């Protein structure tokens, strides 16, 4: 049917409308993947809108057998949209009730890594957890900070939405010196490096930075 419709140059969203009526919900469930995932992955905002209006669940999660095909173990259609920096699809899904904290790698982390201010702001407004911990690469402090330290705009955003700054000053060694492994901007292991840096006499300026933002 789809080949016939497309061969007659029927717009994709119109073809989708015709296919929805002959698609069994159980078939979608058995496939382990919602058409919303495909529409969001392809950046087809009009199709996302059609599917949502037809009642497709914005919180349908990929089945584990499908999820294994992705290194990040993504689950939601929202994750596809955010990964593609597709603000239109992201907003459509969020406005339809998509839960923003359902993926092993938080959607907010993806947006922070992209440095996409508008996407970050949108996710935060819809309840993204600014104090998330990445299940893939954990840190001693909430993971968002590693992407915001060199960007005052992003730092302001996460602080305004309740980032747990106190966690950054939580060091089991106190003010005492101790050995530590070097860290990079791409991979930060849970070596309590950031707390050590923030507690050192040479880096106490960070305290003043956080204090000044908390007053804004």
C-alpha cells in the first residue's frame, strides 16, 4: 500500500493517515518500536503530529531487543528528536506528554553536549531533571556540570533550575591532599576530582562563581 501511495506522489503524512487505519495496535506492540520512533528519527514533524493525533503513545519505549542496536540504549521517541537537534519534533512530543527523564542517557545531557540553548531551555521547562546522573558514565556530582563549566549561559540555566551545587563540594578527603587521576572534557570517571579541585585553595574562585549565580 505504501509503495502505491508514494508512487502517486501522495505526501508522506497523507500516506501515513491512510496506513494508520489499517494498522493493528498489537502489530505495533509486537514490533517493539512505535511509528513515532521512526518519524522522530527521520525528522518528520508532520508525521509525528499525525501519529499523536491518532492516539499513538509518546511514551512508548523501545523493546529491549531493539534497544540493543543502539550503544546508548535509547528508549524514547523524544531521545531520537533531541539527538537530531529537532526542536519541532521535541516540542510536539513534550506537549503530548512525553516523559523527559526516561532514557539511560538523559535527553538533557544530549542537549547540553550539543550546546543547544533553545533545546536545553525547552527540556528544562518540561521537567528535565537537572540533577541527573548518567548511567553510562557516572560522576561523583550530577553530570550536567561537566558540560557547563566553560559556558556561562548553560551554567546559569542549570543553576536556575536547581542544580545541586553542594554535591560539588562533597569530598571524602576533606581539604587534605590526595592522589587523583587526570580527567578530560570527554570522559570523567567517578574519581571525586571535581570536589578536590573545588576545595583546593587555588580554585576557591568557583565557590564565588556558584554563589553569584545563585543570587540571580
